[in-house]
C-alpha cells in the first residue's frame, strides 16, 4: 500500500495546467455527459449529520432518517430532528445547487459537535445501499481499520447494484475509508475560482478534484458560511453524478466513473497534450 505521505488529498499549490491527462478514444464532453440535465428522477442520499428542513438553499427533503444506537442495538428510523451540527445541510445544499431537481434524502450518522462512531457510519451507509439509492454522498470517513473489510464489502455491493458512493478523501494525510476503495468515486478539493471545474487526478488514489476551498454553503438557522474541505467538493461531484444518471439512466457505476473521467476539464482525448486543460463548460 502507498505510504500516507505519498498520497494527494487535495490540489493545493498546483493548477489544472500542472495535471494534464491524455486519454484514448472519442472525446466525452460535459455537454454530452450532463448538459441540460437537472438530476430529475435520481435519488441522492446524504449520509451525514442530518439536513435542516426548509433551508432556502436546500429545498424539499424527500425523506429523513437517523441511525440510533442503544442497549437494543443499532437501527435506522425516520426522524424530524433535522441537522445537529450543520455539516449535512452544507452538503445537501451543494447537491441541490448542482442537481436542483434530484430527489434528496438524509441519513443522520453524526451527533452534536461532529461526534460519531464507525459502527453507526457503517449502519447508515448499509441502510442507504440497501435502499438502492442512485447516489450516496459520503463526506465522512473512518480511520478505524477494524471496519475496513465490512466497508469494502459494502462498497462492492453498492458498485454491483448501481449505487454510486461518492466519498470524500480525509482532509489530513491519514489513511481512512471508504474513499480509498476503487469501487467508490473519491473526491478531493481544488483551489480554483471556477465553481464548476471538475478535474481528474492523474496520481490517484483520490480520483477527482472539485470546488471545495473557500466555498459558500448553507448552515444552520437558514444561514450560510464560507468554508473549506474535501467534504464540500464531494457533494458537487454527487450532484454531477445525479445529472449524468438522469440523462443516461442505464449507466453502471463503472460507466459513470468513466464518463466523469473523460468529461473532466484536464482530460483530452486524442494524441498529445497540447491545450489539454479546458475551462469548465
């Protein structure tokens, strides 16, 4: 396994021009991949801290659930408790902004002050996979290796049942999961001003870079904040995935990942790397 110091978590100190990628085959443009699509009919589940209902930047939430852990075990139940710390609302707002007509669901696995545990995260993600959501936004990860194999099996199950898990890389250089698995679509953040710029990382394991640094996001009480983190790049890609799947509903997760890769602004099909980096379109 690659040592943690060799991994790239976000695109800082480099520009898109520094990471050109040459690809074989016909060019796949953003217009073909998601142009004109609003995500209508695609079910996106945000596994996080809950979502504040009626936030003007989030809009309707089609279903809210919570993972409960007590002496009777772990279970998932409907809830109207909303968001306990703001993180899930921020992610849901970015999904909504990117794919305004998607169906949006929430599963709360975090508590106040961002508290949580690996088994609760696993239970929430398992429930989302069992519901066969089209896209699961997971702007969370765990460093506890004892959950690795269960998470890997669950990520594989999602992959084969056409549930795309869009997973955030950790913000610090530590090993965490499930973003490290090839069966999920992993995301870090870039520092470019373009709010729609999608980049492919030629030196994975983080596969994509999306806007997530100094971005405006919804927060508790109907407010907004400016913040930075891979967490906030991830729902942008989740929203793009929803738009692709709404336009091309027969795509597998494998094909979805390929379409995002080929449509990334720094990927150019054909020979050579001249003028590889394209602006967002």
